[in-house]
C-alpha cells in the first residue's frame, strides 16, 4: 500500500474509497449502539433518578466539544490525522470495559462520560479525513460528503436497534462487552485503513505563515445548523410520549414513523449532491428549513397513525437534505481550515442535541408534548430567516478570505 508524505493521495484508498466509507460506518455503528442504553443503564441498571441523566449528558457533550476543537486544530496544523480516530476508539473501548465491570454512577458520570465524550470527537476527525481525501484524490467533495453522511445514517438505523435486541437477551455488562468487541473491530480498521502520514494539504498546514484567526463566517454558518438540529431533537424526543399519551395512538407509532423517516432520509442524502449542483448550498439549505416548517405545522394537527406515517416522509426529506447539505455548507465557510470547520459542525450538532433534550422537558412540563411541535416549527423558521439574513455577509466575508 503506497502513500507519500504531506498528505498526498493514498493509492490503496484512491482505488478503493469503499474502505474509508466502511471505516466511518463501523465507527458510527459502534458508538450509536451505546446511545439508547445510556438512560436505561442510569435508571434501571444503576437505580438512579432520571434527572441524573442530565449530569452525564452535560459532561459528555462538553468533553466532545473541547476534544473536537483540539482535533480541528491538530488537523489544520498539518499533523498526521491517524492518531485522532485511534485515540477516540481507545477511549470508547476503555469506557465500555470499565462500566461493564464497575457498576457505579460516579464512575459512569465522570470517567465514563469523559471517555465517551472523547470518542464522540471521532466523527469530526473522520468527516475531515473524508473531505481532505476527496480533495486530494480529485473527487467531488460535495458528493463525497453525502456518501459520508449516508454511512452515519445507515449506522444509526442499525446500531441502536441491534444493541437493544442484545440487551433484551442478556444483561448490561455482557451488552457493553459485545459493544467493546465491535469497538476493537473499529480500532483494527483505523490501523489498517488510515494512512500513517495522511495530513492536510492546505497551505497554512504545510508551511504557510497564515495564523488561525477568528472566523465570523464560520460561526454564522453554524447558526442554521444549530437551529435545525435543536428543532429535530425537540420533536424526536417528544414524539413517543406525544403520540402515546396525548394522541392515544399505538405505542409502535413513533418507531414506525422513525423507520419511514430513515427510509426516506438515506436516499435523500445521496441525491442532495445533485440538488446542491442544481440550486446551490444555501438554496438547498433553505429548502430543507422550509420543508421542516411544513412538516412541523402538519404533524401538529396529525391525529392518526396513517397521518403520522405519511408525514414522516416529509420528516425524512427535510432531514435528508439538511444532512447532505449542512456539512458542506459549514466546511465551505472556511475552505482552507477543514479540520476546524468540521469540528465546529460536529460540535454544533452535539450542542443542538443537548439544548433540544433540555427544551423538550421544559416545554412539555410547561405546556404539553404537542407544544413541542410548535417549538420545533419556530426553530425551523428562525433557521430560514437566519439563512436569508446572512447571505450577503457571507459573500463579502468569503471574498475577503480569498484575498
């Protein structure tokens, strides 16, 4: 397997990019398998009160945000990328082994949360790897980003469901050991697939003198991502209880709706690259926000399972476009700093998830679970307004970046 210094094209991967996509898939499959077990483990496994899930979530997300920023700086200063996903993978395996043997909330909410938070930063490292690989091998970064996002969505369709099935047959400790074994497969793939010297090829990372300055355009690009992310999480968190307790629908309604959403989401991500070429990133992002607003308006009035399942097509369509467009949109706000841009993007998604989960409980306690659909609608509208208001500022600032 041939490779050259300075991040030049890696011949083996250049001919077989499937292996890079598989690496992202197995990593996402591994980490997503643990997510649905978090609340169950805290409440049922450790016998703690539900509010303590917030303690774990805050420590885990803050850790991911900090590590993401470090990873972004590491990549953009031209250091070899391989060590980053390996570090995250080792952190995840260590966490699974620890909590499988030591059943303690204090351990889980401190060392466990920090280790799992570190593993979450692997996503930004792998997305950066994919973007740099696409540029260095002459591939279309927009299309390749879509393929990368597809792997994450496919993994999330499989991982949580499989881990819950396994947990239904064995206990928490054994389930965590099974997930740790999957992590070891992920670790082996990191060693075998990622080139030892693969690094950023951008000028400031390969000898340039340009400092890594504050970038307001990058921050502005993250705002609509944050807003759409919050709206999505608020709805997803509230939907199961909204459908069953307030609409009195069958308990399978939410799960079937999510299945329909994912079924539509994956091909939509694939074709989002074509959509970007047709109408551009910003207009595609606006389309995603507009469809999201329409979906939240309609789901607010849904009253039967067939209506929910039919509207889930819109749910999958808007989120598929969002997933396929948003990463490229943020990366292009800082085209010569892909590591930092991708770190900001992933950190924004994690922040949106944290805020969304917090708001769900607040809104449902204050009003109702149905009211969360209106809250999600407001975030979609704010994202659309934000995209419209920042369009001129982004053009001017990006022109300055190139001068």
